[in-house]
């Protein structure tokens, strides 16, 4: 059941600013330790450095909707209450089991529930995507990370070795271990594509909602992060193998290894944005024909 109030969003923010500030402060106090731990992981774990950008990008998506929000009518909805209660229950259960992902994700669910409860469906509809986008700042559970990283390592190693053999490089493979006559390399997590994949999903999602109007084209652009991450990291492994074969193991380590990681990620970014431009042109052509 919803109340019949129909004040516009800016007026409600002005009238209820003290109550809203108190609610936000309470949430901040409850989640202070959880947020601090998540930010610490962003800083320490290179897989999640993009986490610092996600709230800023979410804020930009909200700013994009500022005109619609100014005209949105506020009708507080009781449907937000069960969402709030569910998020708090998740927090309690996850805290008891020290499960970081669920504790952190419960914050996003709580914000969604509070938006629906205090402002109603119209405002919630406008803020649903910016709020949902915040899930990309939450580091995934390590059990899921390992479940994805291991088969990716095997896949990248298998097809990189296949290509190296095609171009005449002497190489053998056992699992994710690649053996050359003068060197042995392991396809680690960084070379599997999982690190690039996590960041590229955030990047491709941002690009999709900034550049594409069609849901289908957005889905294609977001999904493209997977093959792009695998492809560019395969290039990295192949390049390492060629250097090891002809210039020795030392040439493939150190500076080259770090530079190659940065270079392939830049290539991946270019591929994502190139695809976004192509999809946008296809969409424009389709709209003209229709």
C-alpha cells in the first residue's frame, strides 16, 4: 500500500533533510567497519582497484537523471519495508558467518529498500540502475574467484600453446604450466584474464549504459568483456612465449611482464570502446531504416 502524497522529489529532500541525514548517518555507523574493509581490499588487491571509481560512476548516472528526479513525485511505499528488513537479516546472518560479500551486498539492498520506502516507486525506478551498479564495487567471494580463474588459466594456456606451436615455437604444456627449452612459466591468475575481466565488466557496463539505447546492444557490449579479456591475455601469454623462445627467460620477465599487463589492458579498453562505437552506428542506422 502506498501513501497518496505527491510532493516532488526536491521538496521532500528539503523538508526531510534532517531525518534523511540521520538515516544515512545510522547506516554509515552500522556499516562503517564493513565499508572500511571493502575500501582496504580495493587498495590492496589489484583485482579490485576499480572499486574506487564505481561510486563516482554511480553518482554520475544519478546526475544524468537530475531533470527526471526534479519532476518525480514522491509516494512513500511500504513495499520498501520488507526489502529493508531482508537486507538487515542478510547482514546479521552474514556477520555471524563472517561472509564479506553478503555483508557488503546487503548495504546495496538496504539502500534500495530505503529509496523505495522513503520516496516510492517513481524515484526508485529512476535510481534502480545507479544503485544496482554499485554491486560492481563489491569484491566477489574467493571461492567464486577461484572457480572462474582456474578454468580460465587452463583455457588461456591451452590455446596460447596451440598458437605458439603453429608459429614454430617449441613448447609443451601441463595444465597451466608452459614449458620451453630454456624456461618454464606458469599461467597465473593475472594472465588468466580474471583480473582484466572483473575490471572490464565494470567498464563495459558503464560504456553500455552511456552509449547504447537498446537493451540488446547493451547486453552484447557487457558480454563482450569476457572474450576480450580472454583474447588480450592470450596475446600476453603468446608474447611471453615468443620472447622466452628467442631471447631467453630474462627477456620475458621483469619489466616486460609488467608492461605487457598494462599494454593488453589498454588494448582491451580500445576494443570495448571500438565495439561500443560500432554498435551505436548500427543502432543509428537501424533507427533511420525503421
